[in-house]
């Protein structure tokens, strides 16, 4: 009887953890972002965050040992909204492909910074391939990187990676990013569309405040809209 009770307790604990895991991922994403931005000389240039239309944060992306160069990870995506600041997070997963010039080994934190409306529209699809359906390039790092941003006007998405404390811009090749509708349902308590979350049609849950607060430390650049228009026109 005692063993049966312990077994039942373990099953209930596992079920509770599985239920809370998507929510915990939001908190972890906020923590990763704060840590990266906490080192001004080594983080993402703040003016790029000010220009960002959307941001994807994947904490602890893992190598898939059974696939050569393969990767797998779950994270969250949120977009800037003129009324609410940042939308509620939509959970996403990255599968396959590879991370170029990867630092160290083991788990890797990945951050994608979406710089224009075209890039944002691509990420709002339920599934797309980085480097094929959307142009992705390694992003500049630190204060010195800010001086290079004018040369990145045509970039849709900038990618970054952190492993073993080292942080740098990297290339992502052939990775598929897709929405995780099941986890979104767990977070919002009902079935919600990936695009509806990212366009502000769905009210953010209370658990999203920690992430929106972390991103809110870097307000939108006043010239971000003008830069975006110039970028689209240049294409």
C-alpha cells in the first residue's frame, strides 16, 4: 500500500511538473535575456533591441546526438505591440539544422532578434525554415556592435548563441522553427493561434509579466519605423 501511494505521488508530481513546464520556460527565457543584457560589452546592442519587432528566446537548446549537427530546443517568442508593449509569449520549438561556429558544447541558449515587419510576418507562420524561408545572419555583439547596425539594415533576423558563458552572433542553417500549440494551450487555458498571440489579439497571461518586464527595459527606438521602411524599400 505504501509503495502504491509513493508511486501515485510520483505520477501526480510528474503530471504537475509537465503542466507547469511551459510556464517555467517563460521565466527561464526572461532570466536568459537579463543575463545576456547584463553585460553591456558582451551582450546584444541595446539599439537593436529598441528596433526589434519580435524576439525569440530558446533557453538550453540541446544537441541531438542521433542526428549529425542536429539541434532541438523549446522557447518563447513575443512581438512588440504599439498598445501593450510586448505581446503575450507564444511557445515555439527549433528542430534540426545546425548552429554555425558554435561555442563550447552541451546546452546552448539561442536568441533571435527580428528587425523588420517582413521578418516578423515570416515568424508568425506556424512553421518555417531559418536560412531558407527567412534570411538570418549572425548579429553584432557589445557596444562596438552598435556602430555596425546601419550595415545590417537589410537583415531580417539576427541570431545569437550563448554556451558555457561565452556569447556571440552565430548562423543558423536549416533549423525549423514551429509553434507549439499544445504548450500554448497549457499557458492560456484554451486553444489559441500562434499568430493571434503575436499580433496582440490574445490577452497575455499573468505569467508573462516577468518576460515583458525584462524586454520593457529597452524601449522602442523612435526611428525604428523609419529604419524598417527604408529596409523594405531597399529590397
